[in-house]
């Protein structure tokens, strides 16, 4: 099974696929790969092979082998690649999706951005001793790739960095990385409390999903730590509204939000690049004033950046 799944993942990397889907019927399993947002057929396998395969994947991912009626998520390392694993109960079977990160983590943030000059918007925030940097965007927009590049940059500045992730996307030397383990009582809220005792300069919270995680991020940034986290949102302003929907006071956001970004991946002839919209600290304050008072507020959005990209030979946005 190891060689079989290794071949599938290597083929996905070669095809520049982002996800591998195992789609079942009563007798067979069709393996499909998501390439440039489209699901393409890869191969068909017999159901008994799939059943062995899913047990192997769950074992490699440290999932509960005896659980098939509840969703599970984790990650595994195959041939040096870190692959996210998600299972869902589906009728009499389990559906499984693997997420493969094709993007190389770079110490140069500019290498990831379509507009490389946007790199400088991060540096003012990354020199702060405390505050919250929020990297947002939809699934598959490159948030993990950008975040790890930022962490690698900060690591080179000699800072103590502790992460809490679900799952750990990629193990990196020089980072202390804590894996969420709900069965052992380690969730984001508990994990952040323990991290604070570890004397970090920088805390990375893998994803803000709920009010408790949001409060933990704000609390950590208010107590003298630079916090970086991700959030699913369609634009910067909606990301701020998400925080307010969590019940967080506007005053806390005014005191902590250093930078909010939102991004999309664009496909070029030879690579994928991130298109970024952003609110720096001054713009965040203007956005919060707009929310409180309705005063006029505008900022340059992703669609504005994408209005004229013929120069960049964009294949898909």
C-alpha cells in the first residue's frame, strides 16, 4: 500500500493537483484529482483495494482505525511530503480526500506574490512585538504557503516561534509545533494557554474557526506577543465582520489588528501566484470607524488588481 499511495501522490505532484478524491459506488472507487479547480479522472480501483488503502492512510495519519461513522482529519508524511487527510462517513463506506501542497515554501515572500512589491506591506507588521496579523481567503488560495514563508522569514530573524495547528501542515526545523489532539484535551484554546508559558516571540494559530480561538488570538496579542493566524473569508472587510460576529469588542480589534490580508491564487504559464488585497493598521482603523459610524470607506480590492493582467499571462483567476 505504501508504494501505491506514494505513486498516487507523486502523480498528483507531477500533474500539479491540489486534492485527491476517492469517490465510491457499490463495486469500485474512482480516484479523481483536482487540477486548476476541475476534478479530473485519474484511475479506478476495486473496492477491496480501497478498503485496504483507507486503513493504511488512517494508520499513517494516526487516525482512529476503529472509527468509521465520524469525520476525522489529520495529516501524514509520504516520501517526504506532508499530506492532509480528511475522512467523512458516506453510506456504508468512508469517503477520503487528500490535500497535496504543491507550492514550495520560500524565505522570500515576494516570490509568492503576483505583485512582488506587496512584500513590503508585511515587513512593518512583522517588526512589531505584539499584535495580530490575519491572513484570509477561501480554501485553496495559498494561505498555508504564504504563512509558512512568513514564519521562515521570522525564524531567520532569531525569534522564538511556536505554532498550534490542526493538523501540522509541514514540520519545520527551528519551529516548536503543537498538534491539536482533541482526544487528549488539546484544542486551540488549551493549546494557546500552554504556548504562552513557553515564552514565544511569535505565535501561529493555524486557523480561527470559532469564538474561543478568536478570543485566544486577541488575548495573546494583547499580552505582548506577535500572533499570526488564518481565517476563511472572501475579503478583508468580511474578515473583520467575522471577528465582530464572534462578539469581540471593537476596542480590542483597534488595539490588536496590525494587518488583514485576503488572497486568491492565479495560474500563470509556469507557476501560481498570490493576488493580495490588504488593510494595513491605518486602514483597519478606518474600516472599524466605517463599521461604527458608516463614514465612507474604500480600499483596493482583489478585483481591482485583476482588472488588467494581460501583462502577466494569467491563464486562470
